[in-house]
């Protein structure tokens, strides 16, 4: 690997701490989406026993849960992707700071 490539790779891998901030934000967003979905299901449960329609609330809850799962996958995938790049770079002789 050329020294220019190693320099660029070293710089980009130095930014992985900033990427952890984004992952933490995505995890916090996932937690909020799970709480929002739980809130929708709670209101749907009470509306069901009062004789009201609950289809929309249940669909909104499912949507919130699915988006929360996507955020968890993104939050987990970002740091693991940078760690695999870091391991490959070190295997090729680059110092990653």
C-alpha cells in the first residue's frame, strides 16, 4: 500500500470517534421510536376497550417499531464496519493512530 493511501486511510479512520457519536444518536432515536410505538399500543389498548377503532394506532405502532429496528441495525453496523476497515488497514501495514 502506498504512503498516500495510508495517510488518507489514517485520516479517515481517525474520524471513527465522531462516527460513534452518530451511532449513539441512532441508538437514542431507536429508543425513542420504541417508546413511541409502546405509547401507540397503550392508547390502542385503551381505545379497544372503550369501543373505538384501533387499526390506525396499531399500524402506527408497528411502523414505529420497524423504524426503531432499522435504527438499531444502523447504529450497530456503523462501528463494526469501521473496525473491519481498521483491521484490514493494519493487516496491510498502515498505522491507524
